[in-house]
C-alpha cells in the first residue's frame, strides 16, 4: 500500500481488531481512528505514542458511527470485506467518509479466484469512483 506520508492527515481502519494496522498507520504520521464492531477488539489494542483513537461501532449499522464526512485521506479494510452483508451500501458509506482524492485500501480475496459458490465474499477488479 502506498498512500503517501500521513503528515497529520486522517485515516480510518475499519475492522481494526487488535490495532496492529492502526498503530502502523499512526507510525506513518496519520491521525488514525480504529473502528471495530466488537468491544473486545479495541480493548485488546495496544497503546501507542501516536495519535490513535479506538471506537466500538458497527460500520453497517442503520445509525452510522459518528465519523466526519469527506474527511479521511485513507480508509483501510483488512480481511473484513468478506463479512460485509450489504457490500454496495458499505462502499457507499466508505465513499461518504473518504476525502476527495483519498485512498480506500482493501485486503480480501478476488472474487474470480474463489470457487463460484464463494465468489460473493470477494471483490471484483471493477473500478468504482466515489
């Protein structure tokens, strides 16, 4: 992933788990929010010296977490996309949070490399603009 140096820009790590990627982004100079729907995950996150905050909220909830619109220079979703129930709505929500020219970085299997019965959990190579 190359999203450029943080320089204090905002980043959102959706599905942050124990905060490993969240802390890494902070070390690159981002002001990072780690978001996870499980209260245990942010509680497991190790403290960091950088500007990091953790939020327990569900990105798919009808009432979205209180995050600033069009503010994030970088949004990450590592090993999360397969578990998203409504992928188009999730992508719409990400687009509403991403700053113009921002980067959305996803780590998940490619749909065309999965057996047909599991293709829906992957992502396609089709580009989408926000």
